[in-house]
C-alpha cells in the first residue's frame, strides 16, 4: 500500500468516525458519569467488537450478510432491540449516576468495569451493516499485487487508532460537562435525552437495508 492511498483511507476514517453514532454517544455518556480514564474500558469493548467485525468482513462474512436477507435481518433486529433496551434503561435511570451502573468499593469497580466493557462491545456489535461496510471499504484500499494480510493489518490498526482518539474525545467532552450536570434535574434531562437518542438509533437501525 502506497502512502497516498493510506492517507486517503486515514482521512476517510477520520471523517466517518467523527460523525456521532451509538458508540460516540455511549463514550460521551460514560465520560460524564465515570470520567475519561474509566471510559477507556468502554472504548476497549467497542473496539473489540469492531475488530471482530473487520476480521469477519475479511473472512467473507460481509459478503454473506450482503447476500443473505435472513442472516442480516436477524442480527439487525437483535441490535435494534438492544439499543432500544439501552435507551429505556438510560431514560429510567433519571437523575441517578451511571446509566444503572453502580460503583461501590474495589469489587464494585471491577464489576462495573466489566459491565462497561460489555456495554461498549454490545453497542458496537449492534449494527450488522458495519460488517458490510468494512467489506465494502477495505477492498478499495487493498493492492491485490501485494500481501493482503499485512495491508489488512495496517488498515485495521489505522481504523482502531482513529476510532479510539474520537471516542476518547467524546468521553473527555462528556467528562467536562460532569460538573454542570451535578444538578439532579440537569442529569435527569441528559439521561432522558441520551435514552431518547439510543431509542431513536435503534428504530433507525431497524429500517436499515443491506444496500
């Protein structure tokens, strides 16, 4: 892969990752409730799912989803249902801290870290079109005359680096707003706004088609 092609890919991913979506919304929410350092766990969960999607796409699963309506629909509806569930849970948390997550002592922190990782993973994995997207995007930047495994590894590393930077930027932004949201009324409003957005994203995902 030549430098110019890689720069085009990096710029494409930079713009795409900048657009707010479920992962960025979750990062901002966890940044506000837990701080940017603890939100690294959430980001790690989301990136784990995205890396698995990239690997699945490279293995041909993206082509399967593009060709099989039942397989795509099953994953799509499961993802949409999870986003709606997360939205309702966030909405019902009202002015309480942490979208239903509790931090209580060292044991509680460990348990909460696992919950944040799992939540980040589930939100990122909730969109099956990401696999199709990776399957359509990556081949555009692969030179068929050179070893493909190395090129895929470079593209994955680039994507992960840029996505991590943007998620942490959103988390830091959420953390900066934490003091302002110290008022229970403001926090309740934020949770309901976030919950409504998650529900909206779930409904939007349910309308997604393969093409």
